[in-house]
């Protein structure tokens, strides 16, 4: 039983690492951007977009 649990936890950890996405917030960003790039043209401007917008997009 312990071996199965350890295998399951390892699998969950690997899946989480594979599906991780970085989102960027910058003072010179724009909330209409995707948030996927650490540039003014790609980053969000506000933390609210990261917190509330991402939740509304089904992330």
C-alpha cells in the first residue's frame, strides 16, 4: 500500500511540474496582454488581473 501511495504522489508531482505556467506582472505591462512574457508587450500590469482574471478564464 505504501509503495502505491508513493508512486501516486510521485506521479502527481511530475504532472504538476509539466503543466506549470509562469505569468508575469510589470509596472509597464498592460492588463489586456496574455501575461506570458516578461516584457511590456506581454506582461500584465496589475496583480488583480493575475488573481481574478486567471480564475475567470478557467485556469
